[in-house]
């Protein structure tokens, strides 16, 4: 039986087209994916991301435990700051990618992908050290994502300016937003400036209504899973189950910044990640007639060299794009390849990632 987030009634009243995702009934779109995508790029969009999982790791050894579990380092992270990290199996394949929020030296909030919640929890418990406790607190949170260039102005109508984190990957743990207690995080999954707000489930509908009202004059739209995927793809952001999986390492994905092989602690997968990697992630701009989706074979000079992991027509850019894994090698920007789209070879060229980068 599908689960429902606390915002389910709002999705229905707004005309959301509901689908099952990670066990939850969520809107794939309200009006159209393109309209919602463009709203986030030019104004703002509001997403329900309450399906995400949250864990709390606490105790005098909490930081040490994280440094022994994650590929990135947590040592040196300040209170109120956030760090992105993959988490690996001993094989080097990826268990999940997640965010670490430092609440204090002995308390960290972890945000994991919804579909990975149970396996992540079991994996972390397996490698937990003495002096650290791990608790699944997912049911205590709802999460809303306000994304787009107008996000700061909209949020400023609902909370004091000092509550709004000024730096990317920072957060305010305790703030009143429209009269409700929230953790405000300057993060997102769209390639735009924006915020993720964590609140009690019973406050979610009140916050949704307040944000939608505050955003009326800014072009704010409610947004579904469809726009969330096209936005993250334009921004070149990996999605677990596509660009990351149990058979794909974070180094193959190009996440070198989040894999600290020189840190003092061993972590699952470290030995495997020290070995040469098999593949490299690239961006493709489709120049032929067709749209490459996931699991399309990629050819170079007639030889199969890889496969696509995600693909779509990019609404803001105006042309089809895809991400792909090619066998390890040197692929200069502009290299022409062919993608097998339903039995037909379609030309594409290797292009830098991300496809889209917001104006500074």
C-alpha cells in the first residue's frame, strides 16, 4: 500500500497528477513539467520532498563514526554547515549519497534518499562505533523545497532575515517560518538558489499554504517529480538508481571532491576506490533527431563504449541532453558519438557538465 506525505491533500486540491515514487504517492506534475521547470529557472517553485529519509547520529563518537562510514570527511565541519557525501560498499559501489548537517559536535542530522532509507540505516548500523547512536527520525519530519531566483524574497515575507542562511550548504536549526518551527537549509536539487525547510508533519500544510500565498506575486508554482528530474538533469546532478548505484562508484560518477582517500580513517570501499576505475561519466548534447533516455547504448567510431543513465529534452536549454557512462578513457569536449535510440543511431556530442549553470 502506497504511503502519503502530510501534503497529500494539497496535491489533490492543486490538481496534482499522482504517481507512486519510492513507495509514496507524489505529484509528477500539476500543470505541465515544462511550465514548472521554467518557473524554477526564472521565478520559483515549491516541491514536496517529505518522502526523504532523516537519521540522527549522536554521542561523543558521532563524528568519528561518520568519518568511518562516509567517503567524505566530517572532521572540521562547523555547526550550522552541511556536507555532501556518498557512502560505499566494500566493493566501491555506492550505497547512497546523502547530506550531513552538523547540529553540534555530538549531533548530526543525515538526509538520505527515500528509496534507500532502510538499507542505508542497516548499512550504517553495521559500521557504527561505540559511543555513537543512530536513530531513524524520518517520521518526525516533513520537508518542503522552495527553489528559484525569487526564493529569498518569498521566504523573507515569512521569517526574519537573520533566520535565512546566507551561505550555500548552511542552515539555521531553529527558526519561525509563518509562525511554525523549522530548520531552514540553503540547499536544493535544481541547480538554482533555494531552500529546504524541515518541519513537524502537522505543520506542513500550513507552511505550504503560507509559502504559496507569499509567492503569488513572484510567479511561484507548485512543482512535481517531473520538473524535479528535468531540473537536476540540466544541472548535471546524479540521481541514485541512475548515475549512482551498487555497481557504480562515486569516482566513476566524477564525485572526487566528496571522496577523501587520504583521510586517516578507513571506510567501506576505500581499498576498491584506490584502484583504477572502469568508467567515466560524461554529458551528451543530442544533435541528431531523437531523445536519448536511460539505458541507450553509446557508440564511438562504430564501437560500443557505454550507456546512458538519464536523458530528456531540456526545457530551459531547448535541446535534448543525456548523461552517460563510457569506458575509461579520454573523451575531448565535442567528440561525436552515436546513441542507439529505439534501434536508430542518433548523433550526439560530448559536452561539459553541468549542462546548465545559474548566473552568479
